[in-house]
C-alpha cells in the first residue's frame, strides 16, 4: 500500500493512512459549512486548512509513524520514542503562528481577527486557552503572546510552510490577503458591542463568538477524523439531511386533530396550543411561554417550534430540560408523534436524547455519533449539557456549541436554572438570538425575571411582544384548580403532625402527596405514615433520588394506576416530583420552600381540573436544617416575605398566592438577595484569587491588573479572557456525582450479572444503555462510605463502572449507606 509523504491519521483496522492534505481539506469544508451559519464561512475554511499545519514537520511525521510501528528502532534513523513524546510534539501552534504573523501587524482590526483565529487553532486539542493567565501558576502572564512567540525549533513554522501542499497554503494566503475574513469578524464584534448594555456583558459575548468559531473547527476536525478511523460512522451522520419540517408538522397536526376534548381543561389546552401556533410567525428573538402546570406546554411549545422552524428555515429544535426523568417522559411522547409506526425509516432518526450516563459508551454506535454534536432535527438534552456546551472545559461539550445557532431552543422549567449561572446564561441567550439567528422560548408556570436582573452584567433581551399567551393573568384564573392553605404556625410542624395530616387528607380527598426538602425528611415522614395507613387498603409510596429510575418509574406507574382508579394513595417525595411529572392528587402538603416550588407542587394537585378544587397545605417543619441547601433556604426566605405580604393585602395579588403577581414579587425578593451569586463566584484555589466566572470570561481585570503592575502597561491584546481557567472552574452542578448501577429487582440483578460476564463490545453498549435505568447518582461522601464498607465493585477491572452490593439497596428507599434490614417491609 502506497504511503503518502505527509499523513494525518492511521487506521488500525486495515493499516490505511489518511493523507494530511485530504484531512485539512475535509476539515476546512466542514468547518466552513458550520461557520456559514454566522456568515463566517471563510473563517471556518481558514481554520480547517491550517489547524494541523504543524503535522507537515518531520518531527510529527516521525512521532506518528513510530507510534504505530511504521518506523523501526533498529533500522530507521527517524525513529523516536513515541511513548515518551506523547502530547509533546506541538502540531497546533504552527497554523496559529502563521495567521498571527500574517495579520497582527497590519492594523487593529487585523490584530483582533488574528487573535480570534489563532486562539482557536492553538486550542483545538485542549479547550480554549487563557489569554491572560488567572490560575495560581500563571497569574497575570500573557500566555497568548507567549504561545505566538514559541520558538521555531518547537513549532517548526518555517519548515512546515516550505513542506505544505500548495493546494492548502495558496487558498489560505488568498483568504488572508483579501480582507473579507477580517471585516466579517470585526462586523460581528461591532454588532455585539452595539447591542450590549455594558462592557462586561459585551466582552463575555465576544468570548462566546470565539467559542462558536472554535466549536465549528472542533466538530469538523472530530467528524473528519472519526469518519476516517471508523468508516461505518459516516453512514450514521445525516449532517443536516433530516425529514423536512412540513412532514413533521403534518404528523403533529394529525395527532392534535385526533385528540378529543373531554373536560373544560382540555379546551383550555387546545386554546394554549392554538396561540402557540399563531405565535410561530413572530420574528427571531427571546420569548416567554407562561402557562400553569397542566396546561399542555410540551405539545404547545413543540407546535410553536415546528412551525417557527419551517417559516424561518432553521436547522433544528433543541429542548433543554432540567431532569433526565422528564426527558424520558417528554421525549417518548414526542417520539411517538414524530416517529410513527407507519414511517419505519424515521424510527430513531428524528428525536435524539442526550443526557447523563453511566459512561459515554452506553449508547449504540449511531446514538453516540449523533449525540457528540446533536446531529438531529429534534434534540432533548439537559440544562447541564447545555451549560457545558457553552462554558465547560475541554472539547467534548464545546464542539456542540455551533448547533445552538439557527435553532429553536425551548427551555422547559427554566426557573430551575442555577442562580450562579444567571448572567452567564443571559449573555449566552442574547448572543444566540442576536448573532446566532436562533429563537429562544423560556417556558414555565413560574417565570423567573431574567430580563430584570442587572443589565450591565447581562439580562435577557426579550422580544417586544415576548409572551406567547395573550392574557396570562386570565389564563391562570381559568386554570386555577387549587386552594393554597398557608398552614404555617409558631414553632413549626413536627414530623408526626405532618404524617397525621397526610393520613387524614388521604381519607378525606382520596389521595395525598407530601413533598419535603430532604431525603432524610422523606424517609422519616414516610415511616410515620406507614404506621397510620393500612397498606392493605391504600398504596403507600416513597420517592427520592436514592432510587434508580426503574424503581421510581415502577412506583409512579403504581401511583398513576391507583389514582386513575380513584383508589387511596399516599406518597411522600422529595422535590423531584415537582417539575413536569404528570400525577394528579386530591391534596398536596408542601414543606416551606421557594414560591416557585410551592407553585410547582400545586401543579400535582387536581391537575385535570375536577369540579371541586384541590387543597395545597404549606407547612413549616420543626428543626429543619437547610444550611447545605442554600438555594432552597434562600427561596424559602423570599417566599416567607411574599406569604406575609399576601396575608396583609391579598387583593394586591389578585387573591392568588401562586399567581403571576405573587411570583413576580417572589423573584424580585429572591434575586435582590442573591445579586452577588448571579455572576458565578469562585473561591481562590485553582484560580489565583477569589473572582467570578463572569469576570474571567469578560474583563479578567484582576489578572490584567497584575500584568499591568509588572509591565507598567496593559497587555496589547483585545481578548484578555482566562477561558481555560474559567472552564475548569465551571461546574453546572456544585457537587459532582458518580453513577452507581444498583441491583433493583430481578432485572437489575440480571443486568449486573450480565455486565460482569460480558466480553463483546457491542453487547456491552446495549447493556450499558439498559443500565441507565438502574443507576443512582451518588455524592462523593456517600461514595467513600460505601467504598470503605466494601459495598461497591467494578464490573470489570479498570472500567470505573461501579455496581452496588444488593445488601445496600432498599426496596422502599433505594440506595442506603448502611446495610438494609432483611426484615424491611416491601410495599407492593
């Protein structure tokens, strides 16, 4: 087999080599197509053609060929010890330096464009690097200029310029000489500047422009490489070639026509859906859909999204949902509509789910390929994955960012956005709507005031006519199905008193749901309820995140069956049941929490609008410690103020303590108290001194000031952000958890046994996919306790896939840090 002189990759399966020229052209073509969504196709082409320019060096070619045994230590003088050189042969700086040297001295606009492009190339294996360092090891250092000044013997720039194929270098020289690349990039920067309310918000958004272009390069590079190394993956990629919007619209409209209203609330849901259909003609922008729980937001927002995407010629619809349990539920509903049985060719090709997993390999090959860059017309993902795409470290999440442009983004239950991410998120939404030509819908019954936070730091710019419903106050009145009873009392409620009330309300209304703030409280109240309720006559249920999804689904199915049959039910749950879980109880008891949580809890009561209103009791528990649950604690404190205000003057709240006026007052109190938290504060540690991610991703003034004090002048760079330091400090969830596979029921035990015995890789993919339903996410301190007790084992050595000893899984409460009593009663 003839070997090209310069190669990019080697395919182990058949020993083939990918010519370097072919790889650079392939990446250039793909990156150009992705960047065209912002009119930056020439910038994308330039990045693709130059990103691996350093591979034209003899040093890299020797390293690559030695690594796979093409060069022999005893016979070839070019042989090198590849193992010792792994990660040390620089092939990403040469292309960055070429652009920097060609453009940076021509003028201020050229210098800015040169830095943007050079940053992307220099970072394409690591994640965006710091411009001015903000970590302990490099605080105040001009890392970008140092990289651009890296010595020739390390970057081989002159050598690779001589060796490079003219079919690569000539188009690059033409692009750099013409000036369109520079002009278009600077036009984008000026557009951001004109629309930003302040320099901090604007600078974060120009950083997002860099990340967008970087994303185009990353995705193109990974696609071209993977398609060469694993030839079958190419067949899995539609790369935008999806079923047309008219086809999907017809399927949804057919489904909606088949729905027969059977109650007044069904007519209201139809009305909401029709308003969303009419609103689809509105221009690009950020909108709100404020609908009480049970109003049919899932299909109404899909109706808006499909029609809007067709009218504006957009690429995809992305649903961003807070919890994987709701993704499972909502995606299944939508999949049944958009992937009908009479269209078998579309099965598995329209709706893509991407959320947390035991390992990245839990999906089939095709799903894994598509999830890498959200290559599907309708994508369901989590807020965590979305935030990782925008702000996370490394390259895995960042490569998806460009798919957020030219899309309809539906944020379901947007009030669950972590408060620390508020300004970062708002600036990202403004970037995607104004620069990315996307449309955003903030969808919830409890609309947070993201447009009313500090403008200079970043507030969402809503469209002038932003609410999709014409009269949300009237809608809330029409959908008012519960009476909220403020049952707070001096000294608070004991667990026993709560259990007594729950048992009494179950007997009165037929069903009662108790929602508490902690897993410990859920267990205590449940055990007390079990002493009061005859389990022969009533279903008694416990729900918490210590239970795996399969366990929770089993309990919810049992609940729904009994609720539908009007049989007695008493359920004690943590707040996991509040957002989007479709259940309908006669009474709800809610431990004191944020008013948004109380409103969401009310959505589980009389959901289907029976003639008699349901009752929601708000109780204040005795001796509740929320010190480690700051969000719940702060929300509770703000809600207490609104409840007190409501008692003094209910008329000013339209006599609805969970209506739009009350929720607006709540968020004003809540956001005022938490202004300092919205910039994502970070303590000193990995970063040199206490700071905020908003600052690191915008002015980075502490590091810049340190540079200035050392050099008596500010750094001569437009981009001064500490991209990598900020990304490493970013965590969408404060306490990272580890997935542990639990032996719930016969299916769970069989799954663990099969995983331990499996050898075939494809079989393991199938098993790991199934394992998602038998996984509990465990916090580090619990993981340590289980590990010390010998309750965890790896399914295979060095896989990091952990399974739980069945003695530590309760049929009632789920995962336990202590061995479960063999006498524990089972409630079936």
